[in-house]
C-alpha cells in the first residue's frame, strides 16, 4: 500500500483491525479505501485550504 497510495504499513494494519472490529467482515474490505479517502480529505481541507491561507496571512 505504501507504494500505491503512500499509506504507511502501520496505518493500513491499524485501519484494518479497527474497521474490522467495528464493522466486521465488511469493515476489513472497506478499511483501506476509507482511510485513503480520509487522508485525501485531510490533505485538501487542512493542508491546502487552512495552512496555506494561514501561511500567506503570516507574511
């Protein structure tokens, strides 16, 4: 997963275990795609929108 989606192996393992414990068998299959979507959402919202505006206003 690290080479395809730049997702750390530990994050993948933790996501599979957590989603599997909460949502069962379906959670195991949906864990990695949901973590990737969440990671992209965080990058777009936090890094690009908030931090870039904060850095531009600081200078």
